[in-house]
C-alpha cells in the first residue's frame, strides 16, 4: 500500500493518505477536495476534465505529492 504525502495551497503540513492502490493524479486532487470538504463543482471522477482543470475549477494551487519516498510530483 503506497503512502502519499500531498501538499497544496502553500500549507506547511502535508495531507497523508495510505490507499490500498496507486492513485492517478485526478484521484489525488479528489482526495484533497474530500479532505477540504469542499462542495466542488466537479466530481473527483469528472468526464473529460484533467487534474489541472479540476484544480482550477476548485481554486486549488501548487498541488504536489510524493508516493512513498519518491521525488515530488507537481500538478500545478
């Protein structure tokens, strides 16, 4: 089970999740939206939206994450 650390909107502490499988970028954005309990205008599994578009619609910026001990991946 991978361990994700997700930073967004310049927060100091990451959101830490440990799902039973690897997440796609769009699912990582969905985890942030669930954590924020936002009434997002688009779902985490949108039809046709990219992760960046979903971030823009919901006002997220500077989303980056690590999986286990990997190099950081930036979505913004």
